[in-house]
């Protein structure tokens, strides 16, 4: 049986090794292809290749003499999703990590793993992780946030303040410290967020991306976003109740 072969041209220069070239080679091999790997080892060689084939970028893959294109085009050729559409994967990963960290904290503190305190750890850690996602690129987050948040639309700087409030409240709740400050802050941003999401999704029927995972989020605005805010509200009410009333 004749082996499937593909020809790949990719940049492999002393100052630059193209990551998409390596990904293309790996992808082809994973599909059972033998790869005729042509490395473009200089800028002159790369520019000459692009001029010859009338392309603007590398890598470039050829199968049976037909030019397929770069890495994304190669994935599309084999019917693999590009990964640029909507996806719940990032937020699922974040909440799973938050749950594992909460179990780790409960284990380290000597308490039972399945207890009310573990849930508190989970919510606080999730708040910190979500806040950190926003803090990595506040400008992009605040821009996406303006699409639906009611307060940010009235006072634009709120989009830049929000990540610090969410992260700070989560840290204080995790530490069980300054709850008199953390709870009102979380209650405020959670309430505004819940109302904003509910209006945008269930009243205005708008299809938007949620800024909960930062400015590059592919998570749809909807149930997950609303749940995040409602859990924050519940935590904000529960923490002072437990510490100052039920103690």
C-alpha cells in the first residue's frame, strides 16, 4: 500500500523557528502522512519561496501537488474545527481547577473534603481565577464588558475597576479576612452583573461573548455568566452571615 505523502515548507532559521510549521508537521504525521520537510533557513530563501508560489505566509503544505495552505487551512482541509468559534472549554477548565484547588486547601487544613468550607474555598478561588483572567488584559476586557454591562456603559472606568474588585474580594474571602469589605463589594458587582446579563440575554435577546474569561473570551454570554454572578451574590450574603450571625 502506497504511503500518503505531503510536502511542507516551513521557516527554520537561526533566529526564528516557526511554531506553526512544527504544528503542521505534527498534524500531518498524526494523520498518517510521510512529510517531505523543506526547511527555509534564511530570509532570502523564505521570500523567494513566497514569491514563487504567490503566498504571503509560511508554512505551506502541498498534498498531491495541490497547495493546501497554512496550519489553519490544513486543519480545515481535514475537517478539524479551527477553535475560533464559541466554546465553554475555558470556563469549564477554570472551574475544574478551582474545585481541585479547593479540595487541596481543605485537605491541607485537615478538614473533611466534602464540607461547606470546601464550597466556600471553591467560590473564592474561582473569583480570584476569573479576576486574574481579566487582569491579564484589562483593556480588552473593559472593551468587551461595555457590550452589555449597564454600569460600565454609564461610567466607563468601571470596566477597569471590576477585575480588581473581583480578585480582591475573592482573596479576602479565601483568607476569611475583612469580610465587612469583601462581601459588600462582591454583592455590588455580582448584582450589577446579574442584572446586566439577564437584560442582555433574556430580555434584549442579544448574542454576545462573555467577558468573564477576559477580552479574548469565546464563552457565550448566557447561563454560565448569570450563574457566576448569582454564586458571587450568594457568597457575599453567606460569608458575613456565617461569621457574624451564626458564629
